C-alpha cells in the first residue's frame, strides 16, 4: 500500500466515519452518567459536528452533483 492510498479521499472518509461513530458512542455513554460533565459533552458534540461537516465535504468532492 502506497502513501497516496493511505491519504486518499476514500480512506479519509472511512477514518472520519469511524471517528464519528466512536464519538457517538462516547456521547451516548457520557449522557447516561449522572451527573455528567456538561463541558466535555459539549466539546464532544462540537467535534462530532465538525467531523460530520468534513464527511459531507469529502462526499461532495467525490461525487459532485453538477459537471465541473
């Protein structure tokens, strides 16, 4: 496997989706703990939102709706 394959958009998309899923699980677990750390929960949700934006951007780059 070459370095280009490791940093391909498809590979980045897989890694971002995995991190997003991990954050979802962490947020779910933290939400069930009473009392939970509100600051940590907000930071995790903000990171999850940023990841979602990155995922959508890569998906748009890989599959543009209009011809370039």
